[in-house]
C-alpha cells in the first residue's frame, strides 16, 4: 500500500531538483504565506507548481485537499472574519507545500544532500531513514487499528491501545535494522576514517540556481506589493 | 454462506481485485492461495469489512458486510492478522482474551467461562497470568486466534497463520482451526502459502492471480487443473507433483495417501 505523501520516482523538474533547493523553496513558500494578505494565491501557486513542474495532478491527492476544507472552514468560523480565512488558507498552502516536498523528494537523496551540507552522516542518515520508514509505521498503525476493530473496540482510547504494539514493533524492527546495517559496515567509514562514497550524484545544477532565483524574485515581488 | 458479487478494489492506481465473484459455503474449511500480490489479503480484508470495495458487494448469510454495525460484524466474521504482535493490547493473556468479549458486552461469569474454555482448548491456560509479549511466537499466534475465536464468529478468516512457525507449531495451529471447523461448524478461511498444509487440511481451495480467482474447488481438483493448465499460478506440493509424475489416480494429497496407494 502506498500513501499519498510517499515519494514516487519520476523525471519531472521538481523531482530532479536538489533536495536542498526544495527545502529553500519550501521555506520561501512559507515566507510568502506570511508576507501576503492573499494566501489563496500561494495555495493556488503551490498546486500549480506541483502539477506543472512535478507532474502530480491535484486529483492524485484530493483526499488531502478534501481534509483541508473542514480545517479552513473551522478556522474561519472561529475568527468569523477575513483574518480567519487568511489563517485557514495559510495552513492549507503550507500543508500542500510540505506534501509537494515529500511527494517529490527521495528520503535518501535528502540524507545525502544534508550530509553534503555538513550534517554528520549518522544524523543525515537517521533523518532519511525516519522519513523512509514513516509510511511503514503508518501502515502498521492501520493494521493495529483494524485488529482493534476485529475485536469490537470502538472506544476513544485507540491511540493509547495502539501505542504498545506499535512502539514494541518499531523497537524490534529498529534493533534488527541496526544489526543488519552494522553487518554491512555502516560504521566502517567513520571508524577507519575513510571517505564514504555515494552512488547518486547530488549537487546543485543550473536548474537549482534558476529555481532559487525564481523563488527569490517571487518573495521580493510580494514584499514590494 | 459468503457471497462475493463482482468485488473490485484498488489502492490508488493499483487494482488489487478485479470483479471477484465467488461463494463460500457455510461450514467450509477453505484456503485462499496465490503468489504475493495476487490479492489474497485484500480479498480477506474486504470480506472482514476493513476495506470497502469500490464496486460489488459482500454478503454473509444475506447480510451486507459493510452495512453491519462493527460490534455486530465481529460476531459474524472474525479476522486474525498475520503478525500476532499487532493484536496484543493487554497486560496478561487472560485479559487479552477478555478484551474482545468486554467490547461486545459479554461480562461476568459468561465471559469468564468462555475465556477459560478457549484458553484450555488452545493450551494457554497455564500461561494466563503472563504478559503476552513474554510468550513464544507460536503461543502468541495461538493467543491471537484465541482472542478472536472467543467471540464465536460464524466465519473465521486467518491471514497466513503458519508464517514463521516451525512445522510442528504450524500443524498445531492448523489442527486448532480444523477442530473449530469440525466441532463448532465455524467456516474457516485461511490465507496461506503453505501448500502441504493446504493439501492436508482444507476441504476446498480458492487460487488467486492478479486480483482474480483463477481456480476453485476441492484440493485435488485445483491441483489437477493447475498442473493441466501449465500456468505457474500455484506451486504444487512435492507429494502431489510426485503422484502426477507417477500418473497416480487419484493424485495423493498427503504422504499417508501416497503410501496407502502403493
């Protein structure tokens, strides 16, 4: 089972960008969200960019968009003003931006990119690994919830009851994975003080600089307006 | 009787079930077999009501599975997941078995009696005070079965119960399921890859491939058709292959049958 937010390998422009560029684009979009009084344009822009440059139509992730409708409505109803609507759309734009990032970025590319930027290998690998295994935990959580339903449980304590099997399962799996990684020399490079190699060549390309420039221009334009 | 009528299900763009139509008889002991990704577990989860098919319907004794209330559904159809560790929520073995009963409103002496009976039957009565995670894997699998079987559903779906079990434990689990089928008349449907056990224990087989039921019938019929078609939809048990090579008629399903035919 594949979740909506999971990375799918493609050759779109967004997929080919360096993960660090995409982080900068996400940060830029967040800045735009707070700088503008019309965040719906940011939301529309994010949807369009993911569609045109990422090759992922909004219909592919419509359940996420459908979830945002009650969120925006609830925030609007709390404030009962244009401000409320702006806050709701800001949250929606941020949600779509993060979704676009996770759908177009391979977690292990992100790990390599972070490592290239000076983040210690163990930490960058840990981040990549956590992102890679999040969908597995998500799937396991839905199995456990179904197991509760199979025993007739409908109460509000689902999260508390799910925690034990989910936590123990994650611990067991992480122990096994750590062992499997050590068997394949995970610590060898650090212990022997040799340079680790990577199969993928993650580096800034002209495309990344162009994306940086466009984002910067959009932010400046928003500031001037 | 379980009736599947043109059931289709897809995960995003991936179609897992294509227009599946089939009837499972009441009191049957059936195996659903097929390669990984053939749609076995998806079909079982649709039948248990966890997944709602995009098209088609599933009825049990004339009642639409997806229209039943959850508490009503668990007393009609039970589902045991592959990994027992996903089904452990309580501090002791006894509490684990009681958990489902309390959820459906069985309390007091009735709940205690049913718990004692199922623990004795599955030989877990001496371990009732232990934490479930302290049990061996085979015992945890039996506890998972006990926790669902105690609700006395008329249909019990079991997803790959013998995976990761040694041959002795695997046989014990199949013995338990056969006893439940014979003694209580429970319809047992097992999703499995263990072809030797399928041949030995189950009365009928449903073979799946690419989201469709490609063969169904008695074990002998299905193995015969699978061998005749020449398509590697299922892997025949070695004793069946040997019987076919020796052109035995009927083809033996177990070693005992083979020996008796000699």
